[in-house]
C-alpha cells in the first residue's frame, strides 16, 4: 500500500496521530475518507494510529482558521476505544464540546469566502456553489460538516446552495461539487440520503481525474 503519512502530530494514549494526504487517499483508496479515521472504521489504517487529513491552511491562503486536528483526534480516540470492544458510539457531541473552547466570534455571512459557480437542473432549479469557512461551520454549527454539503442534508445550508469546505484543496473542489450536486438531484427526486450518498460516491469516484461538468 502507498504511504500516505505526512507528519506525526502527537502521541496520545499509545496511539500515533498522523497528518495524512487525504486527497491521495480519496483518489486511490477510499472515497469515504473525510477529516479523520481509525483502524476499526478504516482497516487499512494501522491499529496504533489515528489519521487526520491535512488541512488546506498549510498551502491555501484563505483557510486562516487555527488548526483543528486536536478536536478531531479526541473524537477518534473515543470512537476507536468503543469500536475495539465491538461497540459503537457517536462521539460528535464530545468533539463539539472540545471545539467550544476554541471558538472565535463570527457572523453568518462571514462564512462565505467565494462564489464558485452556478448549476441549473430540472430537479433542483438554480444552485449556487459557495466556498465556506469549514472550521467556523464545525465550531459553531455542526462538527460533522466535512468536504461539502447541500440544503437537502444540512438544514443550516440555505435552499439552493452547495457549500464546499475550504479545508479541502482546490484540486478536490470539482469532484466534491459533482458529488453534492448528484446527491441533491437524487434526493430532490425523492431518494433517501443513504442510497443517494452511495450512488453519488460512485459517481464522484468515476469523475476524479477527469473533466467535470461544473466549470
């Protein structure tokens, strides 16, 4: 298997916390890898490691929010502990409490960084694609917002909008937009989220590395 490690961030309770190349993981191994994971969720990760996706703050100048890997890693430690015993837990509330300590003031309109384009479909009508401050969304609205989302999944996203997380690299914007648009179209037609997400992941995988329909 390829080596996706970029930097060891910490050593917690016997676990090595690594920043990894999430883009390459999604392009070559696991389309569902988001901002972090552990062995019992993603078996390709060594048992004694936690993997955190690199943040665009390293190379993308508009991603100016402080690093958030510690909040993500805390959730992964707890989820991994339960999973290792054959149990499940949604630790997102624990991550949310951790994020509260590092919150910065913001106004809703300040979430918007850039308008990336418009798409008009019969099922959804006109859709506007926005680049948003992902960490601000996770700190103040919903910690599980990763990569992107649309109004039919996230109630806080205004109708007719797709939000793209600024923590992902520009090279991944189009594949994620394609996923979100495809998913929104299916859900607007009446399909449930789980099935629409699975179909859209296959659709996104096919488009990675190819010219996409959103310009």
